[in-house]
C-alpha cells in the first residue's frame, strides 16, 4: 500500500509539473506550441483509455475465457473517461491554435467545419461513448458484487448498500452487459472515426481520406492493448500485490497486440498506395510534405520503424511476448512512437514553414502531466476494487 501511495504522489507531481509547463509555454511568444502538445496528448491518452476498455467488451462478446483477469483490468481505464471529457472541453479555449482552418477559405466545407457544430457533435459523441462505457462497467460491477468478488473501497461499499436488499437476475444483467458491450464497440468505431476526421484530418481541410476513420480507431486499439499490457506487467512485477497471470496470457494478448500492429500498418499502406496510384495533387501534397520534406522526413521514418518494422520483427518471437518486463518497456516505446505519429499528422498543418521539428522539453513535460492524470485515474479505480489485482492469482491458483 505504501508503494501504491508513493506512485500516486509521483503521478500527482507529474500532473503539477505538466500543468506548470503548459501554462508557462502558453504565456510565451509561442502559445500555439502549448496547444499543439495539449491536442496531441488529448488524442493519444483518450484513445489509449478507449482502446484498452474495448478489450473488455471484445473479450466479453467473444466469450474468451482466457482473458478474465485482463478483461477486468481493462475496465479500470473507464476511470479516465471523465478526465477525457473535461480535457475536451478545455480544448475549446485553444481553438485559435488547434483549428488552423478557422480563417481559411474552405471551398464549401463551411457547413461541416464550424466550431459550434464541431464541438457539439464531438461532445455528443464522447458522451454517448463514455455513457455506454460506464453503463457496461456498472453491469459488470453489479455482477461482481452479486458474486461476492468486489471487495475493498468506498465505492464498493456504496454499491453494496444500494444493492444488498435487491435480488439480482444474473441472466438479465449478463444480457444487458452483452448488449452494452456490443453498443460500445459500434460507438467506438463511429465516434473515433468522427474524432479522427474533426480533430486530425480537418487540420488540413483540403485533404481527405475515406479510410482515415478506420485508421483512427485501429490505431486506438493498438495503443490501448499496449497500455493494458504495460498495466498488467507493472502490477505483476510489483512484489507488494498479488496480481499474477500466467505467461500464456501474456502471450495471447501479445499476439493480439501484434495483430493490431499489422492492422494499423495495413491501413497505413492502403491509404498510402491509393494516394500514390491516384496521383491527385490535393492528396499527394499531404503525403509528400510528411514523407519527403524536412523536417518531417526523418520523423516519418522513425514512426515507421518504431511502430511497425521493429515490432514486426520482435513480436514474431514467441518468447518475448511472455516476458512482462520486456513487454512493459517495449509497449511503452511503441506508444511513444504513436505519440510521434500524431505529431507527424498534425505538425505540418499547425507549423507552416517549420525548419525544425516542433518538439522540445515543454512537450515532454506536458506529456508527463497527461501520463500522471492517467495513472491517478486508473489507480483510483483499482484502489476502489482491489480484487482486480488479485483476480489473476485466484484464477490461476
């Protein structure tokens, strides 16, 4: 418990440092850099939470028994949903810096690209997605409490007091959970596509891709699985708790992580080859700027190597997928690579005529602040339901 408390204090310190860094850069000569880092981190950490939570709904729908402890652990990422919603609302304050199309001639796209409509539809989408996620978690917790599995925190005690005198129809609640899981997966695909179109693709309003929505939600699953592996490895390597899952479970989720590495790369390739083959100037300009022009050329190759080539070669090996310590570090590096991928997509649109990468110490500090928020949110959930860090050992023993 002392170790967990220490981690929470470190996470809180990171949040303070990130906030100070954001405010400091906000009041310099380049406030746009602060908002660029904010937008990238909002997209990355929200996608991580959404994609990791999807694992639970996916495993529940497919009746994958092997995933029990990991699926329960994935539900803890729902604690970041309210944080993500607040962060999205704050984004409105930086609208002049994160929406470069505000003062451009949009050539007939004004109906879609206007701030009130954009924020209203994205906010509605996030409310639907997170509402379904919370409803799914509610049903899951209801079943756990009824089975006597949920023990520990104040939230659990409150739920027990509410439900202790109410008989439960297990079959009905399981059916509700199944339906909500399916609805979450559908909303995940639709709403992350919308967010990808509105907050990433629209940064360059004269370029469009019908595949960009699928690319966006596949990327979120890729990052979410990586974050779930990191969380499971951190809990398992901590000698002060009882979390344990066998190497076969790490191997299974490692294979799924590898599969979505290939899916992400396939969407990347499918999008690139169609643009190359079509050779339409409105489309090729977007790719040429990011792949062939400085300072983005080196970054594009870095992203390609870190997020696909190296994972492809490494994850072909069965042994490495069963090593928690290695996978924790490896997945963290890939998530960092996906952060750079967001910079590659957004950077040229937000930094016209840049001669060097718009990346510095403040970007790193702001990112650590968002990381601290994620740690605080997930650890708060696990503190309320500590059985989640014991379920793996119980199931294996």
